[in-house]
């Protein structure tokens, strides 16, 4: 459709991908607090988009608006070019949008396979299924396959209760679950906040693998080294809206910190808000 941006010196190649998901002019007020204040958002196929910003900048609120956890007062959201309006997280999940929160939605007493299929249990075929008997074998096989394909090697026993796993392993289960059922978008809100160095590295590796499959990942994080290691583009969120988008290969961590605090404006020549990522996904990196 639009091959030329407002600035007609920037001609996008006709092969430039259309965004998978967009938000335009989103607003959400809580009484006197405006948590989202005219925010825009663009997510391209297969990219890892980091969202960074100060506490209270409205990052989580933006994600909630995109995933049906809150309904914005104003603005529009599109998925695959069509306007969507989610009234609950379930509606967003049905459209292929999976979210991993910092506070994990896992059931500690259940085993790994049951956690992966939580809310989506597979029934046995035929009469046994109609009697609501679960197909545990099928779920365990699928769970094992998913963990293997994501390279989660540290979990050996799929029948282990999740409460016996380390924090990083639990987070891996939550991420695997999102990767398994998220067909369009995987969103992670501070997934490494409670993790150690090694566990964080594992979650970053999972993010790479998921985007390597062509599934875009949104990563909200305060961890600058992690953001610079794994993201294709960095969306800077400030005062309830997107201040701009920068390329981690073109700006430094201290630049980004200045953009977050507002100590510096994002220079026009560093702002890639209207530029689709050149190559998406991390298929080459492994
Ligand atoms: N349910 C709510 N009720 C009232 N205020 C809220 C609610 N959720 C978020 N806020 C406020 O909106 C602002 C943005 O919060 P949040 O989206 O959590 O920011 P971030 O994730 O960037 O730290 C904050 O001022 C916060 O206190
Ligand atoms: Mg938050």
C-alpha cells in the first residue's frame, strides 16, 4: 500500500513487510491518571521489539490494552491489517496473542505438561473424551516436543510438578506455553525481572528461538544489556506514549537511558519509527 512515507526521500522497498499488529492514538484513563496518553505501537513479522521506559511510563498498560486486559478509551488496534477490539484476554488469545507476565500464571502443584496445556486440555478421542477424560499421553508428548524444539534442556522430567522447578525453569515453562499457542504474537512483560544471570540468558535464548520461527516477540524489560542483546528495534515509552523507536545497532545504552528519562530527545536521524526492520527474525543466529 504505502510505499512512500511523509518524507519522500525515504522510499520503502515494495518488499517492506506490513506490521502484524499496530496501535494508534491509544488512551486509557484511570480517574485522574492517564496511563496511556495517545500511544502508538507497531510490531513487524518475526522481529523482537523491546519496549523500554521508566516505572509508570505506561508500558504494562499499553500491553494490557493490546491484549484485551483493559479496553482503551480511545484509539484503534489492528491485527494483520484488520481492526480488532478485544474485550478480554481470552479473546486476544483466541486470535493468537499470548502474554507472559512477570508474576507467572502457572499452577505450582501441577506437572509441566498440565501447565503447558492449562485451559486448553486435550481430551481423549471418542467416548472417553466426551466423558472429559484427558489425553495425558498426547499432552506429555507434545509438551516434550515443544521443550525440545525450544532447546529447554534443563527440564528432564515432564511429569515433575512445577513447584519443584527453579525460577528460570518455571519462566521457561511459561514462555514455552506462549510459544506453543501464540500463533501471531508473543508478549513478555519483564520476564527476566526475577531471574539470575544464567536463567536470564536462557530466557533470551528462548526469545531468539521463538522469533527464529517467524513469530514476533514484544519484550518489556529494564535490563539494558538484555534488550541490546536480543532486540531488533527498541520502542522508547515515555509519559504514556511512544517517544520513538531506535535501532540497538545505531545507539548506545546510555543514549537509550537518556531517551527514557527525557534528558535527551531522540534525534530525528536516529528515530526509525516509520522504518520497517530490514531483516526480520533471527533465523541465522543460533
Ligand atoms: N488499574 C489502575 N488504576 C489506577 N492507576 C493505574 C492502574 N494501572 C496503572 N495505573 C497507573 O498508570 C500509570 C502507568 O502504569 P503502568 O502501565 O503499570 O507503567 P509501567 O508498566 O511502565 O511501569 C502509573 O501511574 C500507574 O500508577
Ligand atoms: Mg510494568
